[in-house]
C-alpha cells in the first residue's frame, strides 16, 4: 500500500502520484486530499475506485460525547451539538475544545475560547512552516474577520486562485465554514471566528487583512455586485467607512435605512466631506433605493447643514455637481418649484455631454432625474418627460437599473401639455391601470386606480383602509394620489374622510408656491369631499372660480356639471357642459356621456336620455370603464341601470350593464355599513386630542403603550389616515369628535377597562 497526501491539485503533487503509479503499478494507493481529485490525474487515467468524504473525519455529536467520556467529562448530545455549532465538527478544533472542557470540568464559552485558540495556533504554525499553503491561511483569516457573508462573496474571497477555491470546498466539508440557509449566508462558527480575530489583533495582522477585504469590496462594487461588497464590510466599521467614502456615489443603490445608519457613524468618526454629502443624499434624494418619498423638516435641515459642511471640504468635480443637484432638491422641498427647475436646468447644462467615468455617469443620471421631478412639480410636463427619458437612457447605459426604473415609473404619470385633455388623461389611465411599480407611492396609485377602474369595491376599501403615502417629493405624485383617493372615497360615500385628507395636506403645504397642477388636483380632491358631504354649492363656487388653465389638468366642466346636478340644477349643468361634446374618446368621454344622460333624465328628455345613455354604455363596455357611472353617485348609477332595460344593447354591452348592477348593490351595502369605531377606540380617539404622545395617552387611559399603539393603528386604518393630526381632522369632519378641542371629554381610566 502506498499512502500519498495531496496538498494541492497542480504541479508536483500530481506528478508525484503519476510517478508512484508507474513505479508500483500493482500497489493499492490511499490518497488523502483536502481538495478535489486533481484534473491531471484524470487526464492520466487515474481515478479513485472508492471515496471517503472529508466529513467522515469530522466528529458527530455521538463521537464528541464518547471522546469527552474518555477524558472524564460527561456531555449529552445537546451539549455536543452546541460545541459543533460554536467551534465546528472538524476533528482538530472539536478535540481541542473537548480537552479544554475536560481540564476545566465544564463545557462553556471559556472552554470554546481556549480550545479554538489552541487549535488555531497549531493551524497558524503549520501555515508558517509551509505544511499548509499561505492561500489557505489568508482565506481563513479573511473569513474569520468578515463574519457571515453571502455565498457569492465567499466565492469572491476564494476566487483568486484555483487552489483557494478548492480549499474553500475543504473548509466547508470539514465544518470550518458553515451554511446558514435561513439567512442565505455562510461563515465561520462563532468560536472560531472570535479566535481568528484575537490572533489577528495579537499579531498586528488585522490591518493587512482589512486592506485586502476593503480592496475586494471596492472591486465588487465596481463590478456591480453591491450585495456581495457590503456583505464583506458591513461589520468592519473602519473598512466600511473607507468603502463608503471612496464609493459615496454608489450608495443610492443601498436600502436607504441601512445607508443612513452607516453614514451617520462615518460622519461622527471622520472629517472627510464625502460621507456628509452621501448622508445628505440618503436624507433627501428620493431616487435612493427604498426611499418612501417622505422627507420631514428635520431631515431637510440636517441635509442643508451636511451640504454646507461638505462644500467647505476638498471635493472633486463629480461631488460638486452632486451638491448642486441636492441644493435644487432642497429648493423643491421648500415649495420653490420654478426656482428648483431653473436650478436643475443649469446643473444639467453644465454637465459634459458624454460623461466618461462611472461616477460621472451616475451623478449625471441623478441630475437628469431630479431635473425631471422639478419640471413636473413646476407644471412643465413636456420638459419633465425629456429629462426623465434622458435619465432612463443614461441609467441603462451606466448599468444603474434602479434609477432607470424610477425614471420609467415616473414617466407613467407625466402627460404632454400639447395633447388633447381626453387623450392625455386616457394615457395616464392606461399607464396606471393593471400595472405595478417598485416606487411605493406610484405603486399605491396604480393599485388604487386598478381597483377603481373595475369598481372592485373590496379592493378599493382595502386600499383606502391603509394609510396613504404622504409623499413630500415629488409633490405632484402626492397631489395626484390625493385626488384619486378623494374620488374613491366619494364613490364609497366617505366624503368626510376625503375632506379630512385634503385639509391635512393643505396644512402641510403652508408657505408653498403651489403650481397650477398642484392647485388643480387639490381642487378636484376638495370638490369630491364637498359634493359627497352635502356641500355641492361650495364645490361649484370653488370650481367656477378656477382659472381657465385648470381645465387642462382636471375636467373642470364635468366637475361643475356634477356639482350642479347634486344641487338639482340640471339646466345649469347642461350650460356648464355646452352643446358640443367636450371629449372625443376615453374615460372622460364615457364620463361625459354619463353626466349628459343624467342631465337629460333630470330635464325630462327621454329620447336624448336613451340615446346618450346607450352611447355611453357601448363606449364603456369596450374599455370595461365602470368608474364614470359610479362617480355620479349610487342614485344616478341606479337610474342609468334602470334606463338600460329598454335600450337595444348587444350581448356584450348588456353583460356590462349586469356587472354595473352588481356593483350598484355592493355600493348600497357599503354605504349602509357606517364607519364605526369600537367603544374603546372612541375613547382612545377622544383622549388623543388632549395628549402629546403615545406615552401620555397610555398613562391617561391606564393601558400599555403597545395596546395604545394597536388601537391607534386600527383607528388610523378605519379613518384612512396615517398620523395623529390627520386622525383628529378627519374624526371632526365625520362628527366623531366635537369641533371645539376644549369640548372633548376625556375617558376616565376606569371607563376604558
């Protein structure tokens, strides 16, 4: 028998096996290898006849119990498994821990520490003497230093040579690297990792290892492998700060919550201006991954301070452009939309037409996106579309998919001024219905529009039951969402909730220079609330006073006619519509048919009523547009359905009317189910007026803070709001609270129970 130990899969070891086989052709060979079978031996026709996997040479829990017993230490299988989890099953490390535990008389963390330190010292000595290759030791040191990483990051650590990649396989097989499938990560057992860190610190080798890890993380970031890069450095504060600083312009690709935490640490521990710039981006740049569009005043003030600090440092041209972009964002957040648009136009004009470096391309793309947002909020949709289209193109070329997606999704709500209103509005509807989006507020808008278009009452109630995204940027998205929610509340006969949302939004817009688009959307939203709370006269007065230019962003004539119908004035409604059709196609055309049909019915014009109603049903059936009929209210919807009985409709249109009848019945049931709060929720709501915090509320009501939070969550959901202030405004609108805050009676503690 010839025993051969392979140290690698290349070079002299494989040649030695081939030479031995030639020398002893009939001998039995036992080959021990920590790596896979060398390819040179396969090429030479030498293949193993039987294989003992490396795990066979690791301890099982039963074997650990037996080995401990030999040394006079009693362990059970649970303790043995704990040892494996802490130190690995590899014979050398497991046995060293068993011996340390036997010497102490107990298996504990100290035994794990002493055993792992002893085994690791032997391992390092073997590496120093050449018994173990340097690549193997470097890999172990890096794995111990970084902790748990993604499998692909581990592959990156071990991919600089074929040998290291094979060594990794051996370390996994012997339990020195363990898989954590529930987390999707791999890493050294904690006891082994701690020993590696102690040894590196004791030998003053930590800096060298960290340098290699940092360089690899930068390389992975440049390759677009952000998850792997951050997996390597997330727990290494010094290395992470270095990577954050050198690749500050890539950080918008990280979840914004994680980025903020890391950058706040970096700004506290260093004076470099780049982390300050990056943190300002994380605070106010809505193009960052997972940013919800909500930017409270404190974040705006902090970002302003950070940008001022960063501008005083030494920055390259790319960072300077980024600061200029963010200063334009702050103008927009202050409600100075036209100034922000002009500012971003200047920034984009100053950027070279063909950026060359990845950083230049990334920031050029960000500048184009923000120029598009500013133009959108400045009521310049044509300019917005140009910038967003350019941004999507640059982002695709630069390999920045999240920015490309953001630009594309924002384009869904941008319609050209040059298009006829019916065409542009139908384009908006087509873009929103049936789709989904990564951007949270746009996704909410799409889900709600999809539910409304098909009059899916359950889906509408579900969407309105969740707090709306109170988007600060872009404000136009918030306004479109506000008008959409108001229309949905109107269909469900919750006009008071719609007015509450409008008033809360207006309170946050104090001091803003709202553009025509913003004011138009606010007017639409307010008209929905007024009409459905019996204040149609106020709605018409407001709509009649709107500038003529508002008839582009919103269908003012249709809204006025609907308000006049709610007042019972069909003649003036007809005048508001005019004698000729106002909209040639799409959803607005169907809505106009529905309103004109109701005008004819109210005026006692049966032939015109039937003719207009038939045209509306046929047009609506083709596009499955049920919403326009429901916007008139349940009574008008019922009258239209009754009027269809005598119309000569085809099978498809008749089926559409039957579906409308089912929606009518569902709306009646929904209207009968009054918005209700439980007795305890009413007491919490009443006490909410006189308290400033959840803790105060809990003390007054003698409830735990968690219980109060649960009640508040349910109250917010039922009212369709997402804040304390909005809940109070909406509750007063619905007469759930008295108008005079001083008149609210606090529930006594013993009343709550």
